[in-house]
C-alpha cells in the first residue's frame, strides 16, 4: 500500500466526521439505519458527520464497535480503521459474519453500560441507607 493510501484518513487530511461517514459507508448502512442502531436521531448523526458536534465517550465506543474500527482511528485517523477508497469490498459471506460480529459487540457494549448504571444506583442506595 502506498503512503497516500495509508494516510487517507489521518488527522492532517480528514476530520472525525469524515472518518465516521467513511466507516458508516463501508458497512453499507444509511444515516438512518446507523442512527437507529446507535439510538440517536438522524440529525444528531448528521451533526457528527458534518463536524458540528461530537459524540460522548460511551457513544464513541458503540460507534467503533459497530463500525469495527478503533476509537483511536475515529479520533485521530491512526490505528485500525477502514481503508481508503481503493478498498476491495468483502464477499457476502464475510460481510454477513462481520456484520453479525459488530452487532454482538454493540449489544455487549450496551449491556456493559447497563451493568455500570445498575452498579451506580446500588452504590448510591448503600450510601444513603447502609443498614437497609
């Protein structure tokens, strides 16, 4: 791979929004489909892709899981991400497996967030009334 192809999405060339849109497009999802998977409004996703806003860390983790890229790549363009426009598309069997894996990762991230919220509530209850 030549230097230009390797650096297609680095921070000197592309923005967070560029990398987010490229990752979404590499999965074949529309903005509407991707927003639904993330649990956000399409308008919110558009703001992220147009660099008018940025997602919080928990959404960033979900995004990287769904897209199969590292959070570092999303933020800086360095690390595991999508290839430049010359990338060869995957055959349908590989794409289906990759999609299934990303869906599982998304569910696991959401469950981990849910567990953290339950833990916070429990800790608060124990602090408020430790003898209950």
